C-alpha cells in the first residue's frame, strides 16, 4: 500500500482531537487501579503457589504478572495517558515483591494455615526487608521487565475501525466498564 493510499486511512486533525476527547471521557482511573491491584494480588498468590509447588523461583513469572496487571488496567481503566502505564508499572512491582515475600513465607510455613503467622509474626516488617534485600541482580532484571510490560500494556490502543466507530457514534457511549 502506498503512502497516498494509506493516507486516506488517517484521521484529520479535528477528528483526532474529537477522538481524544471521546477516549478521555471513557477513562476510569479508579476502575483501572482496582483491577490492577486485584491482578497484582492474584499474580502474587499464583507465583507463591508456583514457588512452593516447583521449589523454584521462576523469574519469568514476574513478566507475566506485569502483563496481567497492565491488561487489567487497560481493560478497566481505558486510559490513554501515560499515567495509566505508570500506575500499572508500580502495581506490578508491588505485586511481584509481594509474590516474592509470599513465596518465602510459604516455604517457611508448616502448612497453608501457617502462612499468615509467618508473614506477620516470624517475618514481621524487618523480615520483609530482609527477604527483599536478599534478591539477586537477575531478580531486579525480571522486576524491571514486569514494570515495563505493565507500562506498555496498560494504555488503551484504538485501531482505525474502532476510532471511526467512536467518531460516528459521536459520544462516549455508556459505562466504561461495559465497553
């Protein structure tokens, strides 16, 4: 396809501005945060279970947690600004760190019921810091990838077909959670 043919697929300046207004009216920071935080906790628990079952800390799971958090923020927050990516990156880092601590607590516990006791009594706040300071350089690489993938996948992307449909509808079209 030549540039001239592809040029007909572009939005005019006024259409682009109108589309941005429509997309911004659909943003929902609260829903994005709640969904991202929930995804981070689910990812952390899943990682801890995987650590206990395999007796290995598989760093690539951190990337999956980042992608999961980013997807949740994008799906429910519908954000087009970088602030949604930053929020997702921070939530992913917290989720990965929590998964790490939870995995250590699960190893130290004598059973599932013992995990809260390990987390709050035996580890305590100082123990959490100790767990996180024992991380290896490769762990930080995976943490960085988790934040990167969360950031990259958290911002809403709109294709030309959806853009034309939104412009044709002329409104934000209902609840951002249902679109």
